[in-house]
């Protein structure tokens, strides 16, 4: 394929940079870059308006029709595409079963809650999902994917949550990262001020005497629904400023993990807004 250069040495500056971004989160954040690995999510990235700095592919990936089409689409966008050996790719890969496709992408500039809100459209009352110090990459990625599926207005990651650009989170989003409006590194005071100024009610998941079920709560109004840390739940500061909701359970389980709880609440919100 024309315009694809080959890289065979681990000492190549591009390989060294990519390796640092894959394996050192601090370096990745400093450079303002992140990694997308895997054919399907790379296809979704290529179809988005996010900036792709360069792509690394293996010969085996290029032999497949989808890999070939992806490389063509990247070249049409003037994205540099480099052919690397299987050995080099395995050194860079962060997955158990590498597919031979890796993109180095530019992180979006941090936006404020006001900026995120100003960029939303539609007549429906806003439905924001906020994550308070949620640490597990799989949980965050799954919640972001579900938020995309239900058409949430945006996702808010409070300070102390896992890096949205970590490899495991990016893969778990299955491409939703490129579609859902995001505000990251938000502090509790900022979220509370935003909700008050915009006339949006705060709801927090908690199991206490003040809580009512998510079936009873009015999820059709403008809301920010806050889901808390896997071990400690929502912070006391946010609990004091929020209405409390919980998911009723009839079996022996004491709780759901945060991504399962978020899915239940988000789909109830969708049902109430669209189907009732």
C-alpha cells in the first residue's frame, strides 16, 4: 500500500514515544495523548472528529479487508500510517490478543460543566450521569457505553475517578468515548454550583432511611444522577446536597456493582422519558 512507511527498530523515536504512552499514564497525560487498540474501536475512532496523530499496523492486519479499508481511510485523513513487525507490535500492545491495529490519539481539552451544557441540543430535559471517585476501568467504560446507548446528555467524572483515557477504560467504552460529551476532574463544589444555577436536581444512589426507589423518583425532570465509589459510595458532601435513590432487590444479594446499578437507573430514566 502506498504512503505506508515501515518501522523495524525498537529504537525508532515514534516507537519509543508510543511505548511510553502505552505503559506510563503520567507520560501519556503529559503529552496529551492516549492509545486506541483494536480494529473495531479504531474504526469508530477513524469515523469520529477526534484527532489521530499516527497509526501502527501489522502486515497481518493489512491483509484483512477491514484493516486495509481502515488504513486507506486514515491515509485519506492525512494520518501517518506505519507498518511494524509483529514483534514490535507485541511490545507495544496492552491486550492479551493483539489485532495489529493501534492508534495514537490526542486527548480532548478539558471543558467546564457550563461549556458541556452549552453544547447540548434537543428539547428533552437534561440527563447527566456523574461518577464520584469510581475507580474500576471496566465499570467506568461500561457506564459510559450505557450512557451513550440511552442518549444521556453527558457524563461527569469527579476528581478521584479513574483516568477516562486509560487503555482499559477506552476499550470498555467500545467507542462510546467518541460520542458522549464529557467533563472530567470536576470537584463536588463545581457540580453542586452547576446544578443549582441550571435548575437541575441532584440525585445520588444511597441506601438509607431518606432514600426512595429509582422507580418512585421523578427521572423525567432535569437531573444529574450521581453514582459513587465502589467501596465507599457517594461522598458525604454530595449526599447532603442530593435526593437519595436506591434499587430495590428481592433476592439475597446485598448490592449491585456500580455499573449494574447505573445501567438499571439509566434504563428506567429512558423508559420514563420515552415509553410512558
